[in-house]
C-alpha cells in the first residue's frame, strides 16, 4: 500500500529540519550573549529552580514539554507533527553543541560582540520559527499555543505570541529568575518578527505564485 505524502512534502520537510536546526543554533547564540534566555526558557528555568531543583533540568524540561504536548493535543492536534518531536528531542543537543562551538570561537566576547550575538540569536530564532511553522509539519509544544489561541480567538498571531511570552517572563520573574535584556526583547518582538518572515519569506518560498495571488486580493 502506497503512503500518500502531504502536498509539497519535500520543501516542507526541508523547511522543518532547517528551521529546527537554526532554532537550536539561535539558542546557542542567546546563551553565549549572556543577556538572558527566551521567555519559555525563563519560565522553565525559573520554575525548575523554585519548585523542582531536586531533579535534573533536562528531566524537568522534558516533563513540562510532555504536559504541554497533552494540552496541545486536547486543544488542536493539527499542530503536532514530526517537527514537534524533532524539536523536543534534538534542540537541546544541537543548542549545547552550538554554544560550545561559539564559546570556543569567541571565548571572551566584548560588550559589542555580545550585542551582535543577541541580535543574531533573535533574528535567527524568528526566521527558524517562521520556517517550521509555515511548513505545517508540526511546531514546538510552546509555539503551538499562541497559534491555537490566534486561530480560535481570530486575533493576530503577533499579539497572542507577545501575550504568551509575557506570561512566561512574569512567571519566571516571580519564581526568582529575573529576565535579561534578551528575554524582554524576545518577549516583545518575536511575534511581529516571525509574522514578518512568514509574509515576506517562508510563505512565498513554499507557495510561490499561489501565495502572491492570494495576498494581492
């Protein structure tokens, strides 16, 4: 029995894999900039230190992702796919490797160097998120939540993303992990930047003239 693949499967799987890899590399730049982690990591690390310091962070992070996966499946399982599980199981390893490589290459970055790393991290993460969101083969368990809220509420994605990010930052701060400059930047600008890349790169690349015709109406 021949399995029918989704339309445009080859470019979509390429966008998925590339998006996950680039997202993990972006995390490496974030960590090396030492300007604070992204909002979801702020929530996860803050709550881990506050309530679950007796277990390893990796175990706690996986458990949190699993619980969010259950919530996503309950609300809208459409956004759970191959990219979700690639993200869950590979992002940490690639992020650690990229951080080690960047750290060896730039062992003692200046303030200007750290700012450049932060900018690279923010732009790369938004671009990567746009790629695997647009490929529609699944998104990370956290990224799925603002998408689902946006679709169900009919509110713009960028505002739903900002709201979710701010909630994570507030919870992390209440748990004792004060947000850095990088955390606040990602909380306010990731949603709009992801949407910018969706409109101006990812969707046109995947759908070509088809997307251009729809957007011109």
